[in-house]
């Protein structure tokens, strides 16, 4: 930090990586620097940017000659004497883990949006930040510009949070919204999402719930103060959702969303974290979250129901989150303070098989002959799965039975389905969807 | 602050006032103190509570004998040696202003939820906090437990915010929701809200927009970094909204909400802040905010569209906000830091007459005779108010004309209406509603 005059402190920023988000943040800093200086007394100055390819012109407005700012040596930026705060935007896990560790050990606050890294090694890095008494801030890692990590870490730190439900993957929400509103098939809609740039050529990370699972691990860690990693999160994707699942959801007053759920299920360190397609009642605030928007719905013992909604991806919204963290880190640096992490004991994570209080929507294809429904109902009954509603739809010589159950245990539902599958008159088990309970 | 052992800091809390919110916060602290101590290393200890009537049993769980904690002397609590952080929950303006000033001057951080005080004297108190280098936190002053002030002050400090739209009065949102969903009249619904305790016996502060206006002044001050006071805010209430206004809104794909708008209209210090009933398109996220819920919709140049949604009133949701601030103030105290305020220059506030870019919904009652529509349309045309749509409804010998305009200037609309009023064939001017523009 350099004091230029009594009232303004200059904070020098080093960027690791300069793709879409890095370019957005550099330009946003340039555009907002005078207003930030007026309002906070802090002048942000981007002094170093580490990039892989020095020959690319990124169209960034800088206060210094580009030749002095750009470098190919990321580690040199992470520990540079003329860098006060480090922003990591490289992506991946191993290299940023090494760079962030080095920056923290050099006493530099770090801002990152790297969800994969934090979902796997968050506790290690948070402990390192705490040991070095510097900030490690990561608002951009989950739901981009939606203020979520800071409210959870600060505003709601004392709140007895019971459950967090999130639509935290924009690609899958875009696909499900199109399928619902236009009656299109999954394959058609995925192709459209790919053409629009909302989905990758290989969409696995999004559509199978890996991306949402990593974010859910971070949310659970921060909301409940226990370490949850990506591997702890049970995830199911949306690629098996059919147009008829969507139709039935609509008919029964629901909409299908890919919901990440993080909840306390017992003592302080016992949590359940899962991502799966879920029937959401139409009057629930999450049902109105359309297109590629994200939203996180928080249920607290005192605050009641909260929802935080916005753009969960994109260069500018992500840069907005990074800028907020950067100003916070710079202010803390000026006052020699930092945002503390409490201890993060390893969570005791409930396996999906131990779920006991969820309602299910189950689709079963049967031969259309007398007595079938009775056999099916009998299997439910013997496994203590109580049926709330049933709809039968004839299809030539088959019938499609769609059941919604009362609250049941996952184990009992699985046993019921295994038994049904073995029946001659059951042709196939269709979708198995859980229903958001209130 | 007293250090009991190396790892836990005790922070002593003094409460000024102990009504619904005070009782909720004292009990919430008691219930959550162990978990807060584990996660933050801070043990909160309520040592003093100032109340008007010492004889009331409030059913509060305390760690100290009640006789040592309760006192009738609020000023003694505000400056007490055994109080580290002061929470003001008295309400009103003059007494809390004196008490908060004294506490800040005594070097004590203050947490308050007093919107009336902050809307009138915020800048003075923020300057005093800054001069004493202590926190003055006020999340509870607007929209209770919804994290709003902290995201605006921290996460979005560098964000180029263009406009904030808020449903920030639960009573009027409850009334408008009932009118919309049940077709009831304003008077019937107000009576129901009063019976349920959602509206006061004298509902003026809520239904005429005073309450929302004070909150809008605070939002504008924090979002734009300029001083806006309650008197700067133009406000219109909902008491003139009729069942037929609501019907027309529904028919035209809108819902009527009491919306607070705060927007930048020119240079950094030029803002417009107003509260009035507004037609909100059904696909806007604010349209889905029902019953007594609050929501604030933020439009930023980088972050895009954000919405923060939740319970805007009530003892527990308000206590949740106070607890978040209290933990923040206690953490800052431990690290000898505080949340700074930048300078708050007086805003240049645009008068409502200077609005130039809003669409209007105008209801005009005319005699049902040939040539009337042409005269009315002529008046619009001569004042440069362009009509987007018109609907005519016959009522015996009258007709009700409902116009929606393109973007027009408030002045031109007012002149049009004045001219129409003077026409023989115009019986009355009905509701004048603005429409949310995108």
C-alpha cells in the first residue's frame, strides 16, 4: 500500500488470469476507480496481470504501460512486492491452489471465484488464510454477482439456518424453463442452449449436477460452519427428464427445477447435501426463477424465508462480485483486519439412503390389464410408502401410473421400486423425482 | 471487552428498549450464544437492558440476575462501562438520537433499526460514528431480516447501480395482494389487515407511503452515497386504488404494487426517489412478491438484475438483522476496526415534476357521446403524450377510458389531465398510475 496523500490509500492489485472475467474486472476497476476512491478513500491500481499468452490484445484500459503490467509468470505476481491484493481467476485446481497458498503465505489477501478449488480444498485454504491473518474472499465462486457468501458469513452468522435450497446452475435452469414453457424435448433444448452459448459442447458438468454439487458443498460449508467437499454431495442430473415428466409436473401444480439442498439433519455437524431434479410447487418463490437466472432460498429459525436472486454467471456479474470482495479486502488491509474464519470441523454427511422425510413423484409403466394397480399399490403398502395421489394414463396396451407419495424414507422407496421392477406386469420404472417439502 | 480465555472474547451488550424486537434479540442471543462463540470466538453477554416499565415480566432468558440487568435509565446504559456494544430499539427520533450520539461519543459501536431516525438524521449520526471511529450499523432499519444494507454498503460498493425498486412496506403489499387475488375493495381489505394485526388502527403511515418513503431515503443514501432525507421523497399512497384499477391491471398483464424507486438521473449526486402505486408487468420478479413479503430489486451496470426477498417486518426477522450487525460490530471491536462511511454529500434530488421517462396508466370518466374520444386524444397529442393502448368500458351514460402512454414527461401528463378536467364531456379523472419501465 502506498499513501499518496493523507486521505487516499492506493491498493495495488495483481490479477492471475485474464479471460472473460479478468477483462471485465480490469475494465470495471478502471471505470469505477474515481467513484470508489471518493466513497472509500481507496484507489485501486492494477499493477500486474499474469496471462498464459502475452501476444493477445485484451482491450483492457490500464493506468500503466501494458508492457510493465502483463507477465507470463503467475507465481511472480502472486508474491510480488508491488501487489497488495491478489485476484485468482485462472480456473482449474492444482495451479491456483499453489498460487493462492503462496500469496497467503506472503501475507497477501486473495480474492477468488474458483468453485472447484474451494469445493475440494476450501478448508485447507481458509485455515491458511486464518494462520496468516489475511482475507480469502470468494463471493464469485457461487452464483456470481448475487450477494450470498457475505450475507451467509456475516449477516446470517448468528442465524439458526435450517435449510438452503438453490437454483445454482444457469444452464440447467435455462433448459428446464424452455422445456416447461415451449414443450420441447431435452435433446432439442440442450442443442439450443449449446447454440446460444449457455451450454458447453460437453455439457456433463452442468446437466449431470457436478457444477451445482461443487457450489452446494461451498454453501453448506459456509451456512453451517462445517467442512463439506464436492464428493460429499449426492447429485442426479436432468438428462433423463422427459417432456411427459414436465407435462405432469405442470398439471399437478409444480415446475421441475434442478435444486441443490443443504440442510441440518441433527447435531451441529450433521448435514445432508444433495442436487437433483425436484418438483417445486408453483407458489414457491423458486418456481418463478426462469431462464438462466439463479436464486438461493434460505430458511432460518429467526429470519424466516429469504431469497437472493440474480445472474449466476457471466463476465460482468462475476466481476461485480470480485470487485466487492476486492474493496472489502483493501479496506481490511488498510485497517490491518481481516474476515475471520471459525474452525471448520469435518461435517458428518448423511447419505442419500438415510433420507426419511421427502415426498416422491414416481412414474411406473405397466401392462394395461386388470389387477395391476392393486399389485402395485400392494408393493407400496408393504414398504410403508403412503400414496398421496395417483394418475393413470393409457398408452396403447400400456398404462403410465404417476404416484406422488406422502413423506417417505428413501430406502423404503428404493425397495418398493426394486420389487415393482421384478413384477411381470411392470414394464419399466420411469422418473423418480423428489418434491420440495415446506 | 473481557478476555475469559485466550480463544474467546466476551462482548457485553446493552439494550435500549425491550419490546417485541428487544425480547426476540435477547432470546436469540441466549439461544445462539454457544454456537456463535464456537464459530466466531465471541461470547455475547447481555449485561444491561433499559426499559420504561420495570414491572413488566418479558420472559427473557438472561445469564445474570434480572435485577442487575434491567434499569429505567437509558442514558446510563448508553455510556455504561460494562457495555461494549449498544443496541437501540426504542423508536421515535429525539430520545434515540441523543442516546446514540452519547454512545458513539463514548466510543461504543451502535446497532439500530430506527428508520425514522436514520431517514432524518442519518448523515449526522454516520459522521459522528466516523469521527469516533466506531460502527453504526442498521440492517434492521429497512426490510428487517433481508440482507440489504450490508450488500449495498459492501458487496455492491463498487457497482455502478442505476436503479433500485422496492416493495418495502408489508402492510400495503398485503392489502394489494388481497385486492388482486380476491377482488375485494380497499376498505374491506384494510379492515381485514387491521383485524389480523398487519395494519395499525391509524394506517396512514403505511397506506400513504410515509413508511416506505423513509426507507427509500435510507436506500438511496446507501446505494448512491449521497444524503437523501425522508422529506426529499415524493410519496403517493394506495388508498385511492379501486377494484376496477386492479381488474384493469390484471387484464393488461400487470399487477399493482406500491413501489419505492431510487435512481440516478444525472451526475453522481443527482437522484430521484419516489414511492407510488405502480403497474408491474406480470413477468417482472417483483410481481411475484405476495402477501406481506418485501423485496428489493437492484439494477446494476455490471451485476445486472438482483432481487433480495424476505420478511420485511416482525420481531424475529428484525432480531435476526440486529444479531448479524451485533456480531459484526463485536468482531470489528475485537480487531479495533469499524465499517467506514465515505463522505455523504447532500443529494441533488429531482422533483417529481421533472420525471421525463415514465409510462402512465390514466383512467378518465367521460360522458358517452360521439366525438368525446377524439377530443380526449387531441389533448394528449397537443401535450406530446403518445398513447400506447386504450380501452373503453361503457357504464350507463358514461364511459371509462383507460389509457397506457408511451414514455412521457410528468409535466406534460399533468397539463394534459388539467386540460381534460376542464372539458365538459370529462366527468372525472380517475387513477393516475405509473408503469415500471425496463
